[in-house]
């Protein structure tokens, strides 16, 4: 008998304040990632694990990617989010359905080089 249990990594990527942490909390059914209306609330990668009878998915909540890199903190946040892109099995690109910004374009350009599938999620 072949074991059909599967496991994988999924990154939640997008510009600041698109709802990445809220989505993760909703998927997991509990609050593990802090949320607020304030941009850049998530400052480090947050891992959340969802296990079912047939699969285990490790979600990686990332800081929002944005164009303003004038401050050291902003550069750190962008590096933290960008470093995840090559280490996952699938990427969920979360966007705000009401407006598309230059930061969304920046994220999209970073996703052009990844080898894994990318899912567009509109909030």
C-alpha cells in the first residue's frame, strides 16, 4: 500500500496590509500571527501548521514587501520576506481587491523568478 500523506510549505506574500496574517489566522482557526491596521506589524516570518488526515501544510506568514528601502528596518523586512521565495512549494500572492499599487508591482516582479506555483488571492 502506498502512503498518500503529503507535506509542503506555502508562503503568504504581498505588500503591507493586504491581510496575510489575518488569512493565516483564519486558515488555522486560531490567532498565531499578530494583526493590526498598522503597516509592518509582521516583522519576522511566522510559521503556522495545518494538519489533516491526508496532509500537513506549513504556512509561512511574511512581512509585507514594499518599495521604500530608505530605513534599515525596511530593508530587513524586505529581505525576510524575499528569502522565503526559494524555500517553499507554493506561494499565495495576496492583494487588496480595491487597489493595485507600485508595491504590488514590486512583489509581482519578485515572483517572476520563482520556480514554484503562485496562487493569486484577492482580499
